[in-house]
C-alpha cells in the first residue's frame, strides 16, 4: 500500500538521522579518541547492514529475521561503546513490529527499553526518575502508535481484499447471467423461428409425399412452399444470431406484419386464420413490436400443433394506455396447461419476451371451448386528433378516428 511504503521510508530515514545525530554528539563530546573511532567504525557497519536490509525490505521470510537480529546485535555493541546511540531504538521498534509476532514484539519492546534505560543511566551524572520513565513512556507511545497503524493497515488491506473478491464474484456472476440470458434469447428465437419453420416444412413435405402420385402439381406446390420456408428460416437464423429485428418487420408496421403472418399460417396449415386491427395506430418501440410478433407466431404454432382448431383469430388493439394482442382459436382447449414431455416451452417463452418490455400474458381455456391468449404491453399516449371544423368527431369506422380493420 502507498501509505505503508511512505511510512517505511520515513522510518528508514529517521534511523539514519538518529544515527548521524548520535555520531555527531559522540565526536563533539569526546573528540577523536580510540573509543570514538571504534564506535564510529561500528556505526558505519550498522549503517551498511541496515542498508542491505532496506534493499531486501520486500522479503518477509527467514532471511529478513536474520537481518533484523544482526541489526539489533550490532546496535547493542554500538550502545555498549557509545550509549548515546541508544535512541536509535525507536526505528528498531518499527522493524520489530513489522517482522515479529505480537508476543515477540512485546518482548522485543521491553528488551529495547531496558537497553535504553541502562544506556541513559550510564551516561547520566545523577540518577533521575525521568531516566527510567522517559524511555518507558517513549517506548509505550511508539509501540502503541505503530501497533495501531499496523492494525489499521491490516484492516484496510482486508477490506481491499474483500472488495476485490466481491468485484471478481460480481463480474463472474454478471458473466454467468449474461451467458444465461443469451442462451434464453437463442432458445426463444429457435423456438419461435427455426422450430416452427421446421414443423411447417415437415407438414408441407408430408402433404407433398401423400399427393405425389395423385396430384403432382399440388405436391410440387407444397415442395416449393417448403423450399421458401427453408430460405425464410435461414434468413431468420442469421438475423437472430445478429440480434436484429424479425424480417417480417423490415419496412412495414406491426399490423401489416401480423396480417402477413396470419396469411402464411393459413396457407401452410390449412386453417382459417384471420387478422383484425382495432384502434388508432401509434408508434411502438422496435423491441415491443418484435415481442408482439413473436408472441403471435408462438400462439399460432400452438394452435397448429395442439388445438385441432379449424379457425383462429388474431386481434391487435390500440387502447388508451396499452396495446393488446389476442389470439383465439375454436379448438379442443384444455383444463390445465399440461404440455407433453419435452415440450411446453412456448408459453414460458412468450411470458419472458413480454416481461422484457414490461408486458404480461394471460391464457384462458376450457375443454371444448377453444383457447384465448392475450398479450398486453404498455404504450405511450395516443396521438392528438386534429380538430377539423364542420366535421363530426364521433365517426364510427372512419380511419381518422380509429375504427376497425379486418383481413
């Protein structure tokens, strides 16, 4: 951490400043006699040993402890020769805190304090309680301050580690969520496009096979429609891989796309599929249009595969604050949704699609009474109707006032 590096270098600088101050005091008080020269030689050795440790400061292993022991041993020899060097014990306390366990640090603090007291008593002319209390007070304050800094640094490091771990966990979770969402999207697209297209192709090819001998022209027509469905499904596959709009919505509005869908469904299945449009059109977001179109595709696929119906009606209604899509068939209906094994994804896919655009899906059915599927999505406010003088504003089926369109 940046703060810890700054503190390390401050303590190292403090050690050398105390060393230089003690050496200067020694020379000014005693001159350059033999003991002073010896003390300065040991002082130089201590400076070199300490510098070697600074270079290897990042290694907290056994070599670091050996270095710390060497520094303390050389310092003890220096204190015996020149007690004025005893105040270098303060940065040595810092080294002990960084290198030793809590119990070892307490013992080292007590030992260094006793050495300082002994050195002060040796050079004092008179014994004074301050010679004992001052080193104890300085050692206590220094140890507590260093200890608290160490504790806060460790707590901050744990917090940073927790944040990094949480960030990694969230990133992994987002990745998994993105993968699942993409799988869900592809599953819906495959169900609504490729699976339904393959089913239609199968129906057409089976019909062509049955009529091949009796009515070759009609059989060829079924084969051509199957080939056309193959090309359309290939185009659908390319588009949903690129997450584009359904091709039925390219260049046309939603009502026209639904009308074409109903027309194709009637040709492919033989059902009578009608489309009705109610209310005044308004712009819808592309994802809302795509969701409603896919819901209609899925509902008509269910009508084809499960209902046994002869007729189906698709109704798109623009209301004041919502747009509804209703698909009704006159088929067998059901008491409870009980899909066959390996199937039943269609309704869930419809609900998921609508949930993405804040919509909802309601399914109503009863045995023998057909099935109604109702999709609802919120819509913006209807466009304001211009005031036309001299014209009644209560028209029935006028396109300018809403009305009903059926195909």
